[in-house]
C-alpha cells in the first residue's frame, strides 16, 4: 500500500497546515498517464508526490509511480529512496510531500486509504493524498482532489478506539474524517502558449466535443456504486442492531439474577447465614465486545461522496443540455432563413 514509503510516526499532534495545493501541469500529466495505464489492467495506481511547502501552499512539482505489488524482486522502500536520490543529483525537487492514488467512480474512500494517509501524515506533517478518478475524467470531467486527515481522525486512529463512545467523544463523523484541500493547476508561460497554439490548430468540427451528452454510463456507474454502499451500510446497521439486542437480553437476565440473589440473601440474613456477594453473579455475565463503527463511518462517507458527485454531474449535464438546445435552436432558425 501507499504507506510503504512513510516514515515512522511521530508522537506530536498533526495540524492542518496546508490551505491549498499547487500542482504543476507536468506532475498532473504524469499522474493521469499512470492512472489510465493501470486502469486498463484493472489495477490500482499509486505513486509518490514530490515538492515543497511555501507558506501555506503545498507545491507539487514532480511524481513517480510505486512499483507493482506483485514484483517481489524490488524492495519498495529502497526503490523510492533510489529514485529520490537520483532526482536530487539532477537538481529536481526530491522532498516527499504525499502520495496519489487512482479511483473508479468515486470509490476512493476506504480503510486502506485512511490507514495509509495516517502513516503519511504522522510522519510527514504536510503530506496530502491526491485522488484521480479515471472514469469520470475520461468522459470530460477532470476529477482531481486532494485530501488530508482531520486532527480528530488522527487522534481516533492513534488511540485505535473505534467504538461509538470514542466517535462521540472526539466528535468524529463521516463528514469529518477527511478535509478536502483545494487544488490549483499551474503551467509555465511556455506551456500556456503551446496549448493556445494547439487549440487554434484544432479542426472546427472537433471543437464541440465538450458538449457531448453521452454521459449516461458514468451516472449509471455512480448509481450502481451508491446502491452497493447503501446495502453495505444496511448490513452494518443490522449487525449493530443484533449487538444491541444481545446486550439488552444480557442486561435483562443479569437484573433478573440479581433480583433473585437479593431475595435469597434476604432469606439467608433472616436465618443468620452469610450472604452471597453480587460479584459472583455479575462475573457470570461477560460484557459483549462493542462492534467497531469505523467501517460504517467509511461507508457513510462513500455514500456522501457519491451523492455529491451525482449532484455535480447532473448539474453539469443539465448545463450542457441547455447550451446544446440553444445552439440547436439557433441552427434551425438560421436554416429557415
């Protein structure tokens, strides 16, 4: 996983010290190329982000992919250190500032992502995780987002306490696990000039692809993933309800046994016999382990992410529809004249 390159965790608390992320166009293109290459093989693309921190801005100037997990001939940590050492020799930014990961239809939030970012953020305070959605981007919607763990989520993971009481004490919910950091893509003036020249060379009949309305597949995949996450959340709620039923049944039996013991002790007291302590009854009922709520919280976060993506996607599609309708009406009016 991505925490293969993370250093040992520090003990001090991690604060949110980054206001926004500035990413070079070259680094974005490298991430996009790697993610699309791995998505064709149905693999998860991951890599390291290199750059530096300037005031409250995290500048990402370069990146490189992690070796595939199936390659046993290469040590992951040695590979990363070797790459960064070579980059340093050629005077390229080599400071490790985070990692990136590919995503498919918003399915990025997971336990593995939370664990990896925890190790990164507690060892590299300013680190971020950049998530690139390959399917949405291939349909013309660039989906590149940066996330950091909130201080409450870091404290919860540090304590390894995922009970409902811990969530309530730290005030952690699905909406407060990760904090999204704005991303700004910056290109050099020469790159902007080249893009302008390429735009002028684009044939006229190819210039309206951004109005393509064939986006039903993306929306369908979002809905399918949303339904799957809702089913998972329902299963988690069923497990928790069963736990509550078992605890209620155990408490009822314990109170009944204590009441019976109190009546028997009253009889023993009247006869002058020693009473039986309540601890003898209480220790017969072992407390039930509280199920962890982290999985349910992550699933709720996935549902929230899918809902936000669907709302944004539908609004963009509606805008395309109205623009296309206006162009079509203008074209028909011109043909009538």
